[in-house]
C-alpha cells in the first residue's frame, strides 16, 4: 500500500503526542494485517470448501517478520478463528463434524509453527547482522563479511598496493594537561568523528585510533583503485573540517586543535592476526613506516599535510591539477638511507 495510506491510517489512530514510533508502526501494520485477515476470511466463506490456508500463512509470516513472535502468534490464533468462522458459516460444514475439528486444529498448529519458524529466521538474520556489525568495528567491512562466512582463512595476510594515512594532533599531550578530562574527551570525540567521516566518504577505513593519532588505509579489500587520489581528498577534507570546527571552538572560547597528516603509497602486507578469542587487523611494511615518518615531518615544517612523491605521482589529473603543489626534499629522515621527496598543497598553516 502507498506510503500516504499509512500516513492516513497513522492520523486516524490519533496516537498521543510523543508516542514511540515503533509502537505506532506496530499498530499500523497490525491494523492492515487484521484487514487482510478479514478479507481472506470473507473470501474463504464465499468459496465454501476452498480453504485458503496459504493466504492465512502469508499474513502470519508477514506480521511475524515485521513485528516479532508475539504479534505473529496473535495473528496465528486470529487466522485459526477466521478459518473456523468462515467454514462454519451457513452452507458450510457443521462445527461438530469431527473431521472438521481435526482439520481446524491441524491448521491452527501449522499457523503457530509458521509464526515460530518465521521468528526464528528473523532473529537469526538479526544476530548475523549484529555479528557482522561488531566485526566491522575492528575489521574492514568486506573482511568482516568474509571472516563471518569462512573463518580465519578468509583474512590471511596478503600483499597489495595501498595508500597509508597517518594523522596526529600536535601538542595534544601538553594541551591535555591544561584542560579538564571531560574537555579532553569531547575534543577527541569531535576529532575522531571528523576523521572517520572523511575516510569513510572516500572509500578508506580506519585501521586504528591510538590516543590522538590515527592510521587509515585506502585501496585494499574492495577499496577504490584510485587509492592515492581518495586519500588526498580525504586528507584535505579533514584539514578543512578541522579548521572550520576550530573557528567555532575559538568563537565559543574553547580549545582548538592543530593536526598533521602524512601520506605514502606502496606495497603493504595486510591481514587479520589472532585466534578464535581475539583478532587484530594489521597493516605492515615499509610503506607504513614511511607514512609515519612523513607525518612526523609535518610538525617540523608546520604544514597540515605532506604526501610522498609516490602519492603525488599516483594522483589522477583531476586531483593533481585542482591544487598548486610545492615540492621539497628532506634528508636524514630516521630509518631512510636517502632523501625523501615530498609534496604539499600550496597553503601554509599559521605558525
């Protein structure tokens, strides 16, 4: 039935203001289920010996799936009553007929089992979805689905190309010493929401948050082929949204944050490590280490975003040409034998 029909029925029910939406929907669906039963019962009475048990079963299953076991059993009982009334109407079989009583009792049992079975399927599906949502809190969604279906073998380690993002809050430890713990919590909550939303928008996933830092990955699992472009777009959105949020914080007299983001593109080893009790999704390799070193350099160079030459070279023209990029070479980076060539959008952060 069209949505405006449901709206009209909702207004007719005249539920009190503030009534729970779930209760409202339960009442609306139950009303339409009852109307369906009346229609089937009337058709059953008209057709005489043609017993429309299948139609009763469909209504019972729909009501159980929509509203749960209690509602489904209620409709099973109502369907049994409708069936008896329809088939004992004038011209029908007498209610005292033993065969009719056995048939009616059998139908009632079938109706009840249909409600119970449908509810079991409903709850099983809900549990499966909940399990996958819980796994997705710790693993990328495609890996979580594979893990749920196939076990640990589905997420064994493998090598692939990816773009790694490291992000950190500058001077957070010193800031945390000057404000109340509740303010620290609120700052981290706002910051993490900004980061997670941008990463998710551009097809990446958060591997982990560690204190005021975060590690995000683009281009693995079922991620986009253009991992470098997506990572840069996400990083620029994070910088813009943190700046916007910081302006609101300053206007309200609250503390603000400054961040640094480092990006590097290359081969990584990805997979879930653990046992049946605990799993941790891991991204390993020199690419991860270099991304962390690049993020460290944003602090020294007072830049919100630095990308490696590998990232810059992998950018699609639409992203590369949308900004003016400056290049620089940094020597003596810890863990690297040679100079590191970097690029950044031409917009320096105030010192």
